[in-house]
C-alpha cells in the first residue's frame, strides 16, 4: 500500500473554482496530511487564492495552463484544445508527472473524451463506464453506468459487472460483493435481449471474485441485497437523477412541514432529530465523485456544482481508489472471467 499519494487536480473545472478546490484540499489535508496535489490552472489566480494558505503549500505544486474547458463546450471541442487546458494536463500528469489519479469537476463529456485519448482503455474492455456511489439501507452501492454509454451490448454489461465489482472491492475491501443487473423484473425472461444474454453469461460462467445475484428492480436498489448495480448509461442516468430529485423533494417537504405546522417541544425534538439523520444520510456531497472505469489510469469526476465539502469527499474517494489498487483488481476480474 502506498504511503504517499499524488492527486492531479483540474483546478479550473466546475462552479466556483478554484476557490472550492483549494478549500476542499484544506479539508482533506486535515485527515490525510500526506496527500500531494498537482494543481493545473491559471497560475496567477491559483497563487492569489493560496496566498494565505501557507500551511498547505508544502502539499501543492502549481502547473500553469493557459486555457480551461468550458462547461458548455461540446466534448470534442473541449478535447481538441489539447494540452493547453487544465483538464488535459491534469489527466496527462499520470503519464508525465507520476500522478496516481486525476480529478476534475469540469465538463463530463470532455473529460471522458480527453481521458480516452490520453490513457486509452484496458485490454479487453471495449467501453469505459461512469460509476458512482448511491446510498442504501446499510451503506453504499456502486452503480454503473451513469451516462457514459447510452446503449450497451451484453458483453459490455458483463464487463461493467467485472469493473463495478473491482471498484467495490477497492473502496470496501472487507465487504462481500453482490452484483445485480437493473431490470424491469427479476425473472430470467424479463428485459431486452442484451440483458438476458448478459444474465445467462454471468450465471453460466461465474466470477470467483464476486457473487452475481441476478436481476434487481429499481425499487430494491436501496434495500442493500446487492451492492453493485449494473445498467446502461441511459437507464442509469435517469435512475440517478430521479433518486436525487426524490430525496430533495422529501427533504424540502419535511422542512416546510416542520416550519409551518405547530408541534410540541417534545415531538419537535424527535422529529428534528429524524430529519437531521435523513439529511445526513442522503446528503449528495457524501457521495460526490464518479469514476471512469476501464481506462489505463483512474479518473474521478466531481459534480460541477458541489461545494468545498463535496469536493473533499471526491478527494477521499481518490485516496481510497489508489490505496485499494483499483486497476489491478479490474485486471484480475477480467483474467478470472477468461479462465
């Protein structure tokens, strides 16, 4: 296990950057003072924000970039700017500067295209997937794909199972891994042809590194029977945003109800306590950080609109991914699948 981890950061990507980036780094260094950060962005702006942060300068290297990828740029346009951008140099740092992992809150599409151009995919993997964290009753799920691939073949879905299981193992090494395919029913005959073929392949040739538990319906995702949920990017993205919207609606509804309705001091104490637990459990900042799986180097995507605490959680994910030797675990899952 590595004692010192170097994280390359696109300091210009996302809302309120680089302010939130630097504040997120400060939060992270409190618990992990051995982390090293390579910051890519406008040197003048970065130096200005770091001027009063002398206590963290020893953990930071600044690398000047003349351009950044805008949030509203097309993926191809952003990638075509090449190595003049903070995003490009952040990813390239894995090859040129010895960074262990790259992190950006910038344009998702451009980040995927640029990452594929620079790092390429691992052997036998046809498409990288965007995987994220999702709360369930007893902890956290890994869910993929969240939007990188709108359509997926049966082979791609099987690949996603191998990669998702590896990510789960690197983040939570002590937990058993139960993988499920998201479907409209649990019966073998349900779903489209690609889902049914993937189901058959996973049942007939199980991987020794994880348990395949079959199909799972959307209303069971948060029950915790499975902790790796696999689907295509179209379905995964819609499911994620529906869940986020539902959690926000419930949180706001409870808050409004508590504000408008008269309740006794005793009942107020218990209701507010439950509400606080709910907010803490479903705080999206705790699950910030999605990772592109299947590349020859780990790349984490932070939500562009998150705050400094949310960005700190994505740094925490980077730390766990590197320590958990994700790439080695992915390769092992594919080796064991081919035997």
